[in-house]
C-alpha cells in the first residue's frame, strides 16, 4: 500500500505518516519503485499509534513505549506501567468530560424551561401590550 492509500485508509495526512516514521514511531517503510510500500504490520502500528494519540498519549510517551517494545520482553514491566499511567490519566479526563457534559445538560434544561415559560406566557396573552 502506498502512502496515499494508507493516508486515506487510516484517516491521517501523508505528512503525519512521514513524521511518525521520521521520529521513530513506525519503522522505516521499505520502498518499492521509490515509493513507500506499507504492509499490514505498518498499518497495525499506525492504527495503534492513532488510537493512543486519540486517548491523549503524547508523542514522547509513545516514542518511549515503542522504543521499549523494540527492546523486547525485558521491558514488559515498564511498558505495562506506562499503559497503566496513561489509562489512569484517560479515566480522569473522561470523568472531567462527563462532569462538563452534566453542566451542559443542566444549562440546556435551564434554557429549555425558560423557553417553555416564555411560550406559555405568550399563549396566555401575557406580556403583550
């Protein structure tokens, strides 16, 4: 798969894919006829990176995690710690977002109640001169 196809498949720009390769998040992609030729393993890695980025992991954390992965099984404990730390941060962010959503729901209800009240007054002929 060439870079354009991977870009469309994964929903990420070609520049982002090149950047991920440049900073070592994905292994150097072999070239075929001078163009990057992504394999299934590359796609799997890109999708993992995108998932982790959407979960809030920084590029630096991902670089550390992937570097440890490349070092082998001896780094499993540290990789697990990283994932636990990031999961806990994500859970806290989810809680913050749920709290914000509750506040939005409350304000929406307040305005809906005001709108109903105004409509009722209008239908009763109140507030007209």
